[in-house]
């Protein structure tokens, strides 16, 4: 049961969704090439998502921990050989005001990993100039470029920085001398991507409907259910949308229902999701107030159980989620 819960978490579900090469290539074609088919599914190979590296200094070495959501390498044949490009993807449910710096760190990790793997060849220094030996690379060595896109699934419009400059307080006369680092940001519910993959279109269309503040919650739900029914939306998309929107999805119910009845599953699970969302919001208020008044974790857990009529385990889960999300915002 615990394993099933873990696998139903939004980050896990999204990672699984984008592991599909047809969806992954379609997304990047829309983002980078206005929908033109430049990247093909058969040209993609999965890579290790761990981008941890060692930051070396004369007097110390520091380990930088980093793990991407999805990353693939595109191998494209040309007249002169094969071109390589790494394509990375990060999924965000919440606004992260340090996101440009995080992306810069992920990309650095990808380049550092290539550098370290390449440097292993030159341990004995044979055939290297003195500068090449000190650099642990030849003058002619080249690394694979990295492109990272961030998909934001949250309800509020993104109001954070989209480049490193947006995070810095730079005096105007120095601005052009401070290196910038831009990130590619896509808001799932508000974009003009030219997508060809039907699953991707359904995913972004449904997210857009469900976060549309111009409509009442009831109207949004009604429109989404109608869309699922009319378009016979794939089970994988329903699973992903309900997970991202914090709805509880009954996987056994999904298996029992036929493809033409998926909209009923969406309706049933969305009702549960609305209730869960209210409970999570109340839990967050209780925890925040508890910390503000200097209460111990034990007391906060007791208050959660009493106020929400939940089990000790559920209270622990709410507290763990709150702690994790607070750390991500910092």
C-alpha cells in the first residue's frame, strides 16, 4: 500500500508520463521548433537522471546533489557523423523563486559529469601538452550541449524570475557585465504550444481547464469531465492530470472500467480530490500556526489529529509534506 501511494505522487506520475519518447519528443519539438518534427522518438535514448557532482577547490571538495525529473540524449545523424544534444525536463507544481539558479545547477551537473567521464582517459597524461594535462582535457575535446525546459503545473500564474538576472540586485551600470542564465518555462495551463501528440494536447488542455480562475470550481470540473468523455481521453492522461491536481485516483477502478467510461472515473476521483485539497489546506494552516507560536512537532501532530479527525500516520504525512514544500520554497 505504501509503495502504491509513493508511485501515485505527482512527481513520480509525471516522470513516468514523460518517459514515453513520443510524448517527450513532441513536447520539445513544440517548445524549440514551433511544432516542426526535428526531434524523432527513435533518436532519443534515456540517460541517468542523477546529476550529482563534486565541486573541487584547492582546499576542499563539496558534493553537489542534484537529480533531474527526466533527461534524454538526442542522437541525430548528419552527413558528417552524429550530432548529440541532451534534453532535460523539470516538472514544478509550485512556484520556485530560485528556479533559474536550480536549472543552472542541473545543467552544470550535466556538463561536470561529461567532463569527469572524459578526464578519466587522461590520467597518465600521455600525448597531452602541459596545459591539457592540467585541464584534464584536450584543446579539441567538446561536450554535449544541454537544453532544459521547466513545466509549471500550478494554479497561480508564474511570478518568479525566468533568468538569473531576475534573481539578482544588479546596479544598472554593471548589468551587461554580469553573466545571465535563462531558463525555458512552460506553464501547462497557459501556453500556445503546437503539440501533435494527442496525449500531450489532452494533458495541457485539461490542466488549463481545471486551473481557469474565470470559471467556478463546479464549472471547471463539468468542462473537464465533458472533455474527457467527448475525446475518450487515455487512462494515462487521466492518471497524470488527477495526480497533478491532487485528486486521489483509484487504480483498481480504472482497470475495471472500459476506455469509454473513463470520464466516470475522472468524476469520481475529482470529488475525492476536492475533499483532499480542502483537508490539505486546513492541515497547512494548523502546522503554520503551530510553528508560528513555537509549538513542538509532537503538539502540532496532536492538534492535526484532533482538528481533522485523522490518524497519527496521516498527521505525520501532512507534516512531512509541509516540511518538504517549505524547504523547496526556500
